[in-house]
C-alpha cells in the first residue's frame, strides 16, 4: 500500500452525489472533492475524467484536480433560470475522455438510419470517433442494404457488421479495443449492446433480457457501474444520461457529418442563400450534377429542422416549467 497523502492519477468510474468511485494503481477507491472545488466554481469530475488525487488508505481519498478532457458528452441544463429571461445556461457534462463511440443498431426492423445519423452527429461533436456497429448479422440475409444506408450518411464512417452470438465480424473490433482505450455505446434498447459488452469482456457483466425477434422489442435491463474497466485494459462507459442524450445538442455535429454539403454554402451567389429558389445556388447545382444526392440533402434539412425544433422545445419546456412553478407559489 502507498503512504497516505501520496499523489497519483485516477479515473472516475462512478459519481454518487459528492462521493466518487475511482480506479487507480491501488485498485478501486472512494474519494471526495477538495473543499476548494465548491468555492472556486471549478469543473466537477464526471465519469471518465482523469483526476489527480491525494491517496488515503484509511478512508476517502481527496480529488485535487480534474485534467483537461479530450472528449465529452454534455447537455444543456436550463434549471436555475430566473423567470422571464435567460440567466445562465449551464453545460452538464455526462461523461468524458472516451476514444470511440460505438453506435449500435441491429440488422432488422429496429434499424433506423436517421437515428444513426443523430448519433454520428453527437459522436463527432463529442470529439471521439464514431464507429457504426450493426448487430445480429446471424439473422440477416440482406446486409448490403444496411451498409448502403449507413454509407448514405457518410462514406467516411467506420462500419462493422457483427454477431455477438455467432462471432461473425467480432475480429474487426480488435483495432478499437486496445489497452487504454475507452468506449461509449449508444443505441436503443434491444439492439444488443449488453450482449456485445459481455462478448468483449468475455464474461457476463451485463444482464441481457431475452426478447422475441419477431417484434424486435427489448426491455431496459442494464444496471451496473458507469465505467467498467475490463481486465484487457479497455474501459466501457454507460451512464443513464448518455442514454437520454437529446438531439438539440447535435447541431455542430450535423454540420460535421454533412461537411460535403456545408462546404458548398460558401459558393452560393448570395451569402444569405436559402438554397431553395435563388439563382446560382451551389447546393442546387451540386444536386443537379449528382455530386450530392437529393436524399442526402433532404436528410440534412430534416435533421437541421428537428434540431432547431428541439432547441425551441427545450427552451419552451423550461419556460413552461417555470410558469407552472410560479403559478403554484
Ligand atoms: N441472434 C442474435 N441475437 C442477439 C445478438 N445480440 C443480441 N441479441 C439478442 O437481442 C436481445 C437484446 O440484447 P441486449 O444485449 O439485452 O440489448 P441491449 O441493447 O443491451 O438492450 P438494453 O439493455 O435494453 O439497452 C437479446 O435477446 C439478445 O440475446 C446477436 O448478435 N444475434
Ligand atoms: Zn444556395
């Protein structure tokens, strides 16, 4: 055991109010924040954060500082607003420092290309690399159709076709599952995230609920640590907040996913071109010349619209909540 007070690095694997569970060279430990965190309005550690601690073998260690994040998922926190005007919109970080976002969807009726696009947008915005993982290949006989759909989002995106059950394609994941890398999984219920994690871990870390394949329905069953460190040195993050990530956060991400389109905007004749009826519009020209497909343009517009709508909705609901609160008092 190290002496008390020794400084060392650790990774946050669970946050419960003011108590943190960390992994460091001494194994799993508990820690609290140095008092100054509260006074200085510092950045509070979240799951995945790398922190500097003062080790204490007899009780809780003390977190001294949070190191700079290389990636993060966050959402906007509208709570604490004064009525009638926007005071401070806080950023609530849900998880940090992951390398890859595994976007999991299944090769069946559950598959949804728009949902995958949203997740890609979020992943790109987070600073990590998106990898689309299509599961249940053992049940699918038209894999090419699904690959084409994902490629319509972006040619550049990594796609893995796998079956955690039969082992098809699992080798492709090795290049992401290197010691020291951290993975986040995104995907709706029942697509096979837990099954995939168990297969990667080589043991049953997560409970898998058996579902009937005919109606493609799954149930929420996953409960476990928010960051799991596998014996292989690969970490897997799965926090409840990430599961609920809102679309309204993804605006910049959408522009990254569709950079081939957004790069055209500068070539339109008018700087305020709406790309609908204006003459010499670079977007319309590109569609006519089949440089970008009309479907892809529509998908971009649709996602941007939903994104705007989502933003307005978030502001609307927070205003509405405030009104309700005020009218009750
Ligand atoms: N045939 C087949 N079935 C699979 C595969 N992967 C998962 N399943 C089945 O799909 C169902 C759902 O799997 P889970 O791993 O629990 O899905 P999940 O995404 O973790 O679901 P939540 O925990 O609800 O988010 C279970 O019945 C699994 O046995 C696969 O590669 N092939
Ligand atoms: Zn235009």
